[in-house]
C-alpha cells in the first residue's frame, strides 16, 4: 500500500532516487542522513518546495523567506501545529486528549509566565545559585571533570520548578526525576505509537502511554500543595493572603472543571516541564561545549557580565544589557539547532494549503521548513564558522540608526538580533503563530546561568580544541549526552585560562 501511495502524482519535485521501488531506500536514507537530504533539496529548489519520502507518506519541505512567512502566518484551520504533533507523537495518548482540546497551560505560559519573569527573577536567581553549588559540589579550587548533560539537567529542572511549583518542592529530586521521566517517556512512547497504523492506536496507545502512572507518582508531591491552595481559595477567595506567585497559582487562575482538580493540574505542570526542561538543558549543554571549544569568547563575556552586574545588580533588565552573552547563545542555537527541519505543520484545509506562488500541498500532508536557512551563506557570512559575537556586532552596527524603528520585521531592525527574536532565517524557537511561548523565560534562565558560570567558574574542554560530537537520532540532533568539561570554582580576579 505504501509503495502504491508513493506513486502519488504530484508536480512538486521529489528528491532524486525516491521514485517507484526506490521509495523505501530513499526513506531510510532520509531517516539516517536527514541533514544531507534536506540540504540537497534546499539548494536544488531555492525558494521552492520539494518532497522527501517519509516511512508512511511523502513529506513536504518548503524553502525561502516567502514560504516560511506564509506558513508562520497560516491559521490553525489551514496548517495545524497540534495535528502534526498528534500524527507524529500521538499526543492524544501520551499527553491526553483534554490537553489538546483545552491547552490552558499554553495560555498561562504565554501570558502569566512571560509577564511575571522580571518580578520573579530574584527567586530564579536565588535557585540557580543554590542549584549550581549543590549539583556541582565544587568545594575547593581544584579542577573537576564533569558530565555536562546530567548536571545541567538537574540545575535546569530545579531552577525552572522554583517558578513552576516553588519551594520546597523544586528541591525534591524524586519529583524532578518524575518530571524528566515523563518528558522522555511521552516522547519515546509517542514515537512508537506514531509508527502504528491508526486502527491499532486505540488498542496500544493507552497501554504504551505512561501519562496516568506519571500523574499518579507526581500527585504524591503536588497533591497536598494543590489541595492546600484550593482550600485557601475556598476560604479566603481567589486573592488569598500570601498566595504564591508561581505557575501553579497562574494555572489555577485560568483552569476550569477537570483542570482545577489535583490530577488535572498535575498533568499541566508535567506538560510545562516537558516543554521546558530538555529544550533548555540541551541549549545550555551546547553553549558550554561551544564556550570550551572557543574559549576566546570567555573573557569578553566575563567582563561584560561583571561590568553590568556591578552597575545594575542581578535583575532581568541587567540581562538585557548583556549583548555579547545574548549573541553567544543565539549563535550556538543557530549552528546547533535541533534538526534539519522546523515548523512542523499538518495540512488540515480540505483543499490543501496554497502558497501565493500557486504551489498546493495536499490535504493531510506534513509540511515543514528546511532549517538549512541557518547555514545559508546568503543569510550569514561564513555560516559554518562559530562566531559568538556575530549578533552583538550586528546590534552595534544597526542599533543606533534603527533604535526608534517601528517595523520590527525590518531586516535591519535590532529586534531581529536578540536571542528571543524569531526570524525567517532563525527558526530555533519556531516562527509566527506558534513560536515558542516559553522562550522569554528560557532566555532569561539561560543568560542568567551563563553569566553566573562566567563570573563564578573557570571552564575548559576535556581535550583542548575538541567539541564533543553532536548526536543524530532520526531527524533529531542533540549535543553529546556523554560529553564532559573541566570546571573549577574561580578565584576572583583570576583570568582562569
Ligand atoms: C531553549 C529552550 C527552548 C527551545 C529551543 C524551544 C523551542 C520550541 C519550538 C521550536 C517550538 C515549536 C514552535 C513552532 O513550531 O512554531 C516550541 C513550542 C512550545 N514551547 Fe518551547 N522551547 C524552549 C523552551 C520552552 C520553555 C521554557 C517552555 C515553557 C515554560 C516552552 C513551552 C513551549 C510550548 C507550550 C510550546 C507550544 C506552543 C504552541 O502550541 O503554540 N518552551 N518551543
């Protein structure tokens, strides 16, 4: 059947060698060498659309700024982000259909979380300082060789949960492990369920999903806290005295019905952790590999962090003045982004999705954008070179002339060079309607952590000049999970190099 489907007529060009019986050979090549296949299509069909053979059907990849802009602006009843997740990661089973019908946790992240970052920054800063101390456990000034991913994961989980559930739960390692485990299992099980034919999903989906057991385990920690807040609300009203200012409270402000029960709320807290922990951990891991592989960046950024903190203290606004640090993380994200394609959407318009150049993508197809745009010499000078200050230089160059510019989409606008700015050639947080709503918090956390590392620690590569190799799993790319770096507590005033 699949082979028959692969013969589907289309005027959209297919990657060479993927027609007829060669379909599956090409599909396996796409799975194993996604970057090569997408790069080939990108340069052959600049500003066009091409097809690659997926295991189950043709997948469509769009190139160029115009196509990206049209996809980013498309309404959900035409190109659906959620339906794509439903198809690929079987979120109906792993996360639950109710989170799909009423994604109030996303509304809370977009609105309340983002609005409260500056106010809650002192807690975030306090937690990250303690988390670095406890997790790295560097008592003296000796160098220690540390695995990056597990340590960063603990620090990120704990710091993020200071804002999600507050003290003391954010320091409860068993609770944090449940959050991490839920995220990993719902992804891996989702991929397995996603490989099943639709008629088998209702049978195997519930068996493979770990949602109920994760909620049950997390309830042991979250249940008493949520019940306590509900009791206070019943007794003293929605603005009860000493109500904590955290994600749990904000979720309760918008939750209704089942969402206001301890299990309903627990699921949303797990889902927020699922979206936050791995993404932020992998970004900071890549940043640390880049920092130690390109150590010439350390001193200018350390000088910037110390200078800004001396004048402004540790505030969210102060982080806004750290242009080099912002630029370094953005550059790391540009080069190490998480895969060959971005903006995964499913075509849900019955007549298909029509680009303004007349290209029509059929109903039910999966459509993405080639992330090759991050490495295109038309977009970035020396695109393969890691240049940590490329974006801060652009801000310096364009900033004064365009500071008062209203058009934030203008290519010259400094707004396009910030770490949180999405752009048609910078898709690490997506772009348009579904651009990551947690990116403002992620950026604050990441910049605060990098500035803290620069001021408090010396770091160097395990082997000088070598960056641990990224790992590719299917179409996903992650920084090495085995990589290690040397770290020591810094003697103030030392250059550490
Ligand atoms: C460096 C860290 C992060 C990266 C790289 C990242 C990346 C992304 C990307 C690529 C998307 C899909 C956008 C699209 O397809 O247009 C996304 C969506 C999302 N992210 Fe993030 N993210 C990060 C951190 C976070 C954090 C900290 C949170 C929550 C506090 C979060 C919550 C979400 C949610 C809820 C969505 C779905 C948005 C929607 O349905 O409209 N993310 N993120």
